[in-house]
């Protein structure tokens, strides 16, 4: 698999990782059925595609141009981006750090997954 193919695959898998992480903390996990959990993952996946396209792809291209794509840079970006998306979602009320953390950790997990997939690609 080439680096370019790995990057595209990573951009499709990363939102799935964050969706699974977020769904684990949702009421569908603790009170629902497997079908409800899978539906929650699917809903979160679709919602995660937007920040992936708007934030992660440009950030990856910038880090790639600067030759700074490392596990720590991707995790750091993912955490900050996840917290930022969480802050945007709750913009109409005061921001509470404990409400930012779950999406921050989901973003960090997703970008770590992306980095693992991307590094498995070979240069052409």
C-alpha cells in the first residue's frame, strides 16, 4: 500500500475510531441494545466526517509539508481539534473542561489510528 492510499484509508478509518470511542460513553452503550449502539456509531461517524475533512486533512497536509508528521504531533492535534469541536457544539453555554475531554480523547485516538495506518504505507 502506498503512502497516499494509506492516507486516504486513514482518513476514512479515523472517524470510525472516534465514533466508537464516543459511543462507548453514550447512553446507547449503557442502556441500549447492540442495534442502538451501532446506530449511534453510524450517526457519530457521519458527524465526524465533517471535522475530518475540514480540520484533519488540511492539518495533515501542513504537517506533511513541514515534515512534522509524528505520533505526538498527530495526537496533540487530534486532542485540540476534538476539544475545539466540542467547544463549538456547546457554544451557547459556558464551556466546562470535563465536557471537552471526551471529544478531545476521541480525537486523539482517531489521529493516532490515522498515524498508524499512514506509517504502514510505503513510499513509492
